[in-house]
C-alpha cells in the first residue's frame, strides 16, 4: 500500500484552500451554515419531499469556523488565514491547531480543496 505523506507545517501553511461548489449562507447570528444534499439522485430528493424532511444536511459553523470559511477565497494561504484569525481572536488558545484540524476536517468532508 502506498504510504500517504503528510505535508510539513511549512508546506501546509503555504496551501491555498478554496471552497468547493456548495450552497451556504450566513445566519442571523452571523455564523456560516453549509448545505449538503443528503442524496445525489432525484429519487432520494423526492423521498425527502414526500416525508417532509429537509433534503439537505446543514453544517453549522462556530465563530472561528465561520471566520475561516468566509476567508477561503482561493487566494489566501493557510498562513494568511491564520494571521487573520490571530488578529480577530487574540485571546483564543491553540488557534493554529484548531485551524489545521478544521481545514483537515473540511477537506475530508469534501467541502474544500487545496
């Protein structure tokens, strides 16, 4: 099996994350909500409408996740986003680990790519 090599911290900081084509909005509290369809096909969507269930999963971000999401413009590097977070949330602890975990999770969910 091919071994997956993780990027170094320096490489990761230079990555430029970008949002994939997803529907999202900012709610009343100023937090980001991402909408993911539960089904790709029409049958599943029709079934959701039939049983009056939402056909989307809603991923609700916290204040830090929302701020990161809004800055994923395909131009800013991870390092630039990290600097923005440090200015916006100076009292928050472990911002670097939180950012790295958030981005890794967003990528594994296929919400973003580098």
